C-alpha cells in the first residue's frame, strides 16, 4: 500500500511559480513510477507529467513542456512538481499518483492517488 499526500497548492498570478510536493508512505516508494494529473472544473482529469522510479525517464504533456519540471527524492519518499510561468489555464486540482511499473499517461493505470491540491492562477 502507498498513501500519497499533496501539498504546495495555492493562488498565484499568471507568470508566477509554485512547487507542489507529494509525500508517500511505504517502504517501496522507490519502486513506483509517479505521475501528476490535474482536473479543472467541468473537465476530465488530464495527464501532466510522470517520472520513472529511477528518475531516468520523464514525460510531459505538450501543454506544460518547458514550464513544468518533475523530480523525485527517493530518500525522502517525495515527488515534486515545479511549475513556472503559470497560466490561467493551469488552474485545476492537481493529483499525484503511483504505479508499480513504467510511466504511462493513462490515469486508469495508476494504482494509488492523493487527495489533490488546488492551484489557482489569476490573470
């Protein structure tokens, strides 16, 4: 079992930055691929980015490429999402997720989810 708790969300002006954290419980965190997803009101949950267990592979949605950076610290059981040059369309609840396999973009293939953290970007 893996429990995930996100933090770091908030209100920021367009062009600003936020760093989200996702703290994981469990001794096998380092064996899980981790992903970040987001869901805006009235929209489906969408893939943002993912990182492999070793940090050797990352993948980004086109909408965030060049602005967001995912990283992880297996010693701290934590994955991070650095978000720069934020835009109003980035406003959503952000979720982290874990799966015991390679990184994928399909949300249904992730086994564990956090409760989400709200990110609001004002124009």
